[in-house]
C-alpha cells in the first residue's frame, strides 16, 4: 500500500476507533475500563512507518478525543502527538515478533502516556483540574492494552497498514 | 532512544513536531485559562456526536429487534399489572392534589416565598469516556434546547432525582457532561438525616465535622445542599460507603457510593434553574 494511502486509511481507522471507544466499547466491554485501541494503532503506525505518520496520527487521534471529552482541547492532542513521535524514533531499530514485543511495547507506550499526561496536566492545567492519572483504572488499561496489542498488530499487518516484514520499515 | 536520530536527516519530522506541539499548547493554554468557549471544539463535538448518535441508534435498533419477541410475551402481563397500578395512582393523585392545595394554603398563611421552578431538559446519553483520565459523557441536546455550561444534570434512579454531574461544554446539538465521579468536580453536599455539611469531590465527601462521627453510619444518604446555588438542594448523590479520619484532622472523610450507575445511564435531565417548566 502506498504511504499516503496507508496514512489516510489509518487516520480513518483511528477516528472510527475513537467513536467506537466512546459508544459501543463503552457499553459492551465487560470491565469498566476501556482499552485505548486508537493509541495502539498510533503507536504501531509510528513505530513501523516513522515519526511523521506517528505524530500526525497521534495529533488527530488526540484532537478527536479532546472534542468529545471534558478535557481541555489540546491536552490529548499533545500527549498523543508526542507518543506518535517517540514511537517513530524506533523505526528500523527494533525486532518485532508477533506477540511478545508488541505487548511489551504497548505496555510501555501506555505507561509513557500516563507520565506525559501527568506532566502536561501539571504544567498547563489550572489548580483543581488535575486528572487522576495513575489510578487503578490506568494500570488496568496498561494491562488490557498490552493484551490486545498483538491482535491489533496482526490486523494492521494483514491489512498492510504497517509493513509486513520482520524488520520495521526495511 | 534518540541515539542516532540526526536533526538534519529528520528535519521535516522535527518541523512537523514543532508545529503540532505549538498548536496543541496554544489550544491548551487558551482554553485552560480563559472562560471563552473554544469554537473548533464545539464544531468538532457536533461532528463526532453525529456518528455517536448513529452508532447508539443502530445498536439500540438491533437490541430492540432481538428483544421484541420476548418483550411481547411480557407486555400482556405488564399491561394487566399496570391497569391495577393505574387505579391505585388515580386515588394517590386525588390525595396528592388535596395535599398540594393544603400545603399551598399553609405556605400562604406562613408567608413563605414561592419557590422558583426548575425546568428539566431531557437528553439521551450518546457517548462515554474515550480514555481513563477524564470522566465524561456526551448527550444529544445542546444550545438549541437552551442547555448552557455549568447546568446541573440529573437522572431518575428508582424514582429519585440523583445527581449525574454538570455540563462542561455545549455545542449546537450536543453537550459534554462531567460526572460526579470526576475528581475535578466539587459539589456542596449535606448528610440528609443529620444535616452535616461537606464537599463532595470525586465521590469523597470532605470537610464533614468530626462531631458527626458518633452519629453517622454506613448507608446514610448524601444529598446536595444547594449551597452557593450551583446545584439545587436535596438531589441524591449517594450513600456513605466508608468513614475515615486522621487524628490530627478536624474533619471526616466519607467515601460515597453513587446512586447512578454511570455505565448504564441512558437518559438524563439537564436542570435549567432559571426557567420554570
């Protein structure tokens, strides 16, 4: 798949996931914590297709979340942009096996999301508006994201939204 | 991680990063420290809520279709039972009208001021959290129905008015509600039975006088106090789940179990305190 084509399809996938996370998944997920599917897509696309795609997808993913949540606009956009960019820095540097590495990678990425969210909220939010970042539900989200990661990785590979070879992007 | 990433080689990536980060910080600073509504957010909320409506509507259509056969079976039973209830309610209504008339007369005699009515704007929940940092939900009514920022939102649980939260963002056809479970929402509250006041924040009631420790117990009801006027009084918030305090503190800390099940909430009412129904 051409790079531009893959980017726009990924963007559409991310938007659809954001809407599903706030509707269907919100009501049907058995636990009261919803995995961040859109984050997983952003992180994998960044890691396999590079910083440019990662940060742009992250920005639009965050912006969509900012629109439909009570967060200050720009908060999620900033967090996800940085995640997409950081994920992009490992392009061609890591060996992606089908299960273990995607899981560990997404576990780590979710943890970074928490740290970035806490720092950005501390820097830019008025007092009294700090979100409870490191709560029990966040740690559960880290685990859920890690468990779902290999499935999302496989789907992205099969649909050619990320390169299908073992060494990222080569 | 950054080892081996040269700025020259990735100049375009770094420029994009700079632009995106600047845009995000710009939006963040603008909205976090000003009271002015951010129009792109309202437009975006309208755009995404269109899809949310579609998905919720489609989901409901399928679940209703699947359930319709068993529902028909139950309808006859419910109809018979409702007829009995109706007769009972007719009698209750007569009693109520009589009591209301009597109450009004007594109030007039005692010189009470007439309470200003509160209009309830019905709305449907069309979206929930997308992440786990901010608790929020999207409803399908907006400024077109007179909804404004900071209006309280309630739901009926077992026939009782229960507090859901507060409107945080309004667009033309939808609004974002911040629920009482969010730690950035503060609700002036009072223990219904013993009238000890406090402040509910993220389902914890703080600043309750230590004197209350000998009187209050698990399961005691917590309602809005109406203090400062942001929420009408006597709306149920929840019941006391645990009581704690440190020796050096002058107040108690009560953990509250909310009445509203936020994950199963379908319909809510936005309260317009300045308008009668």
